[in-house]
C-alpha cells in the first residue's frame, strides 16, 4: 500500500454524502472529514466535482441547499482545482488508451488533476480505477 501523504482529493460522492443526512454514507463522510481535519490534510477537489454536487443538490434537494453548499465551499479551506486545456488533452489520451475499461471523463480528468498536483489519495464512495497510481483513501472505511 502506498505511503499516505497529507494531500487528499474529495470526490463529489463524498461531498453529497456529507451534506445529505439521508445518504447511507453520511456518517462515514462526517467521520472522514473529522479525521482529515484532525490529521491536517490539505484538501482538494475539482471544479467539476463542485459543479456536479451543486447540480445534484439543486435537482434533488433544492436550490437553497445548493446555494448554501456553494457558499460553504467557497469559504472553506478546500482548494478547488480548475482544469486547463492540457488537462483535457491528457484525459482524452487516457480515455483513448483505455477504451475497454469504461472509465468516465470525470474520473479521468480528476485523476489527471490529482497527478499534476502530486495527490495520491482520493476520498470517494464510487469505484475508482487507480489511474496514475492514485488510490482510494482508507478514511472512508
């Protein structure tokens, strides 16, 4: 197992679980965020994860909750990474090289952004393909 660093990437599945108290992973996400804060991790996510979470909340919970999420995200210490054209080119190459693995553009782009910043662990409740040597953090266990 790779050595843990003090950098961690947060997926939209964890953001949604943290906000939605009815989500089956809500308790796990809350405990994970407590551990991350206590251990002094530098927290990252992508613009795409923020946008996906906002859209899902707006559609499933309501625009007020979506707006509160966006405001809280902007005021938090989570660093939001914005992709550049070069990141999309890298993601596209990865997708073309792995056609048979059914990897999503979101996952590939997130892995590209993580690799670029030297972030090895992702906090997620969805399947992760371990692209670029990244791996799912055990903090959600």
